[in-house]
């Protein structure tokens, strides 16, 4: 059996106090069954209803828990599936522990598979970014070094000025070599990540389809 390599599971219902989970219009309409279904389908925890209550407080409307939770349970049936678990993990979304058994036993392995893809894609993206950054640093140090070489051709320079410029030139050349080496390491990391993403796609496509 494949182990569940889950990243830390973050509670998805924690929101900034300034962010209302529901509009005043929706509060006044009072379609708590519809709201509950959408929250379940989105994988929000039960505490989401408390957030709705806070958002509706200024309207004087209180949520109706019975239709909300009944419909939320229906929405969770759409959320707590292997395909959705894989998608949530692949997109880097948090999981709030909302799926009941036995659905959780099918959702979580797929979620872990999706997280593997997300992590590999993140490593590939980081490697590409590192390569671009290293190339920019190498090009910049090369330009600066050529500028110092031009300065060294000035016949009016005294010995102290020449020494300072040579020290600076050596430093720039050293930094350029270091940037080139960083670029090589990023290339290796890119190739490794590309192979990993490709292998995961080959492994999971028959199970979850394309992405």
C-alpha cells in the first residue's frame, strides 16, 4: 500500500476577520440549503456556518443549521471523491478533514497523490526561476567586468587605482563563475524535476486522467 505523504493539513475555514464569507443579500435571501450544498462541495469545515453567522450579524439574520447541514452533507458527496481529492492536492489546496468514512479512505490517498504532483511541479518552477536568476546574475557580472576592463585601459590611472580596479574585476569574474555554476545546478534540478513530473503524469494519468 502506498503511504500517505500528506503535507500539513491546514484548516480551510480560517478567514481574515475583514473577509465576509457571504453577502448581505445572500443573508437576507436565506437559502441555507443552497449555501450548505456549495460549502460542502467546496470542502469547507462545519465552522464555516459560524463565519456565515458573523457575516450576517449586521442584517439581523441568523443561519438555519438544519437545512444547511443536511445540504452540506450532500455537497460533501461531490467533494469527497478520489478525483476531487487528486485535484485538490495537485492544486495545492488545503484539506479541512471534512470527509467521513469510508469516503475519507478513498479521498486521502488521491489527495496525497495530487500533493506529489504539486510538489514536483513546484520544484520544477523553482528550478526554472533559479536558472533565470543565475543567467541574469552572470550576464550582469559580465557586463560589469567588461566595464572595469574598459576603465583599466585608461592611461591616466595610478597604481592604486589600477590595483582597486583589478581587485574589483577579479571579484566580478568570481561572482560570474559562481552564477554560472548556480545555473548548472539549476539545470540539473530542472531535468530531475521534469523527469519527476513526467513520471508522475505517466503513473497517475490512467487513474485520474489528464491535468
